[in-house]
C-alpha cells in the first residue's frame, strides 16, 4: 500500500465508529502487510506533542514505518493504536520496554521525551539491542552525551539525533554554495533562535527535566546552525545571560542568553537564545564574496531564504518525513549524509552548550574542549 493511500485508509478507518472494535486485530494485519523488507520499523517512546507530529509525518515515509509505542499512558496508547494500527504485542510502558529486545517488528526506538530522560532511555534501548533515534538536545551535558555515544558503540547500534535541518533542502543548498566557494571566505554568522514560552508549569521550565532553559530547547538551533553554516567547529565562546522574570525562570533555567563564538579561520558568530520573544528564527551568513539569509531558518517550514545570487527555490517537504526516510537509509544502508546527524554531532553541540553555560558563570571566554 502506498503511503498516501495508507494515510487515506487509516483516516477512513479512524472515522468509522463501526470499525473501532476491530482495530487491534485489523491493525496488526495492516502492519504485517507493510512491514516488509527494507523498511526501518520504528517504535516511538513518549507520545507527546512532537511525537504526534513525527508519527503523522511518517505516514508519508517510503522507508520508515511506525510499528511500536512506548508510553506511560494506557489511554494514549489506545488512541495511537487505533490511529496507526499498532498491535498490542508492540506496545510497552516505561517499566517493561527492555523486552523490546525480543520483538522482531522493531528495529529502532525514537526517544521523544523530556531532555533529562534521554540518556537513561538511550542506554536502555541500546542494551536492548535496538538502534536509537533521540530528540535534541541529546542530553543535558557533554558527559552524558559521551556516555550515550559509548554505550551505543558498545552495543553495536546506531545513535542518531533528530536534527531535521541537516536534511532540509534549502539548508543543504546554502551548505553546497558555501562549499563551492560562492560566498568566498566566511567571516560572520548570526543566529537568532527564540519564542515566548507559555505555561510556567511545563517541563521545559523545570531544570530537573529540561536540563536548562531556552538554550537546551531552542538556542541549540543557533549552536548547531553555526557549525553547518560556517562549516567549522568553534573553538571559544563568550556568553551573557539576562533574566526579566526570575519567578518563571528559576535558577538553572535560562530565559535569554546572548553568545559569541570564534572559529579557527577567524570567522565569528553572534547569537541569541531566548524564551522571551517571538519572531526569532533567523540565520545570516556573510562571506567576502556573498551572503545567505534564512528566515524562518529552523521552524517547521517552509524555510525561506535568499543569497546574493537570488531566492532559494526548493519545494517544501515535511521535515520529519524527509528525516525519517533519510535515517532509514543511514541505519539500513549506512548512507553517509552531507551533514551527519549522529551522536557525535550531538556531542559537539553539547560541548558548546557546556562552554556557553561555563562562560555565563565565569564571565570569561571559555574554550571548547
Ligand atoms: P511534550 O511534553 O509534548 O511530550 C513529552 C512526552 O514525554 C509526553 O508524552 C510525556 O507524557 C512523556 N514523558 C515521559 N516521562 C515523562 C516525565 N517524567 N515527565 C514529563 N513527561 C514525560 O514535549 P515535546 O514538545 O514533544 O518534546 C519532547 C522532546 O522532543 C524534547 O526533547 C524536545 O526538545 C524535542 N522536540 C524536538 C523538536 C524538533 O523540531 N526536533 C520539536 C519539539 C520538541
């Protein structure tokens, strides 16, 4: 069944009250037809807001298919089983998911839970012998990220991070132009990443679950983007924090951080990470022969951009659909991507974020080890 016809089929099934009671058995049948050779069979862990977006997008994937669920909420599992046709035997909770080891319907687990849970969950999935796809930030610091990379290596499984921009067409075109020399020598990058966060009780504002504040959640896009836009690894950072609402943004939860980075070639970056302003989703790259400007630069799209040569003109494709198909190629065929999205890439970002927090605390230039 083609992805689009499967989407139509599943939606007509979901709309029919008559068929609801048939779904568990019927769902298993759907998967048995679909889970054929050559597809990456993925279980999603954590059925929250972003997981919903990923699962919807996967309906249009050619190589990745949702075959399992891991959740602490039996109600959510039931709803997802009906929507996506997942059989009971492929559903787990946080207590029993180690048993995924003996489930031949699942090749990889996509961890989409609060940041501070990623490390332990990655280690458990790796021990169960399944590939790990983990959301950004991959962990709450570089030491944890190193542990995750080592654990996956030891277990002989791949570790990929949900860096959807690494496979986005306009982003890749800017990278291609930069590599071709179209911008000349790169001298400057600006990254603006932020939004105004709402509900003060959400896990994103709880240090023990988020690991930090805006930097972990949204500032990471400027950190990561600086590396693929400039095409170098930064060697130092300086950073300054401001806080307008210390009640909402408790100690250890950053509201706004302005940071600067220096690269080996002499290029510099100036970035902003905030939970206190909307309309901040912009990258600017300047070289001695040209420039690239992207706004929005990392949102769900369409990404918009131009260079000194003209508008970046590529059709928008749902980022998560492209990401999951590319990840299937990486896991199943060892495909090498132009911009890798593996654990080592995630670790590089965590080292920079560690240095940014160190610099906020010390007030000094901090070097990235
Ligand atoms: P969310 O709150 O909507 O979902 C989190 C899920 O984790 C919920 O289903 C929740 O029930 C579950 N969970 C399991 N254990 C939990 C616990 N102890 N405390 C709280 N929740 C628990 O959050 P989200 O927006 O889906 O974000 C999840 C992850 O995805 C984060 O790491 C975030 O950074 C990442 N994310 C990535 C993107 C992207 O574009 N790549 C976008 C949004 C979120």
